[in-house]
């Protein structure tokens, strides 16, 4: 019985692997490095949701084509000509959160800024200006509970073809403070708030910034690459 189960497991594993794993070679794109040199990318392994493997070649399209690197689905690959050298780079990108502005409010200030209706016109936010031009078409876009026990909520307003979110900080009972206006999809004006140990309410205007790190750098002699000949990738 155990042998039968192991056999079934083996075939199921083999079947699933064949569903997601492919070694079919596929040309993806070509980009220009210089007047006579091009970087070509070929997908050589496609494991579906488990990732992919892309081989990168430099070529003049006529006399030589040589592999100078590879990347997976998490990386970017690029190359540049530097005299008789070819500089190849693997990079990874990520976002960092940069607080560009902070403000604090006491509990008394918080209650002064409080309002409870759903109208947003003529209200002054903690950060920036109120750019919402109408309040006739809106809906509750999101709400989540902070670590401090209070809530960040957003109401999205549609004014013509423009969508803008009003961001609030609230306890859902006694106060609701208008923090600022967020444009959906923007990397700016990602507001947050926190009730601190100093019994002061801290408000943050956060910007998402792209950070690019070089994880690998290899230098090749162009003269050596030309000696390798014209390799055919997908046979």
C-alpha cells in the first residue's frame, strides 16, 4: 500500500512539474547598446508562478553573439559599452518610505478639528490643500485599524473623470480628522497617524521613493567577446 502511494505521489509530482516548468527558448526583446551593438534577451526557463530565467547576450547581429549574463523575475539586467569594455549589471529595485512632513495635535486640537458629516467641501486638512471639488458622488474606499487602536479611513470622491481620496484619522465615535487628499496610484501623500506615548497625536505625510541597488557587476573585454563567434541561442 505504501509503495502504491509513493508511486502515485511520484507521478503527481512529475505531472505538476511538467505543468509549470518549461525549457522552451523564446526571444523576448533587443535593445541598442551602441551604433553597432545590441543586447538580446531570451527566456530559457519558465516555471510559471515559481519564476523565470532570462539569458542575456551581446551581439552585432552579424559576426558574434555571446552570453554576458542572466536575470530572474526579481531583477533587471542592462549593459553599456565603455571603451573596449562591456559593463554588465544586475539590479534590483524596491520602494523606501520617506516622511516629508510631520505635524502633531493634542487631544484638544483633535476635537477642534473634528467633524462628523460625510461632506468634504470647505474642510481644511492637516496637510496641504483641499483639492476635492465636489461631494455628490462618493463611497467608502477603505478603513483599517492602526496599532494604536484608532482607524485610518478613506472616502473616494468622483468629480467628473477625476478620483480623489479624503484620508481621515478617527476613533469611529468621538472624532474624525481630515488628514489630507490622496490621488489614487500616486507615490506621494501616503498619510499615516499614530497616538504616541507622549499622549500626542502624530501625523505623517509619507512619499514612496524608488531605490535601485546593483547586486552584480561584471566587466568583459569586447575584443574577447568578438572571438567567441555568432552563437545561436534558440535552436
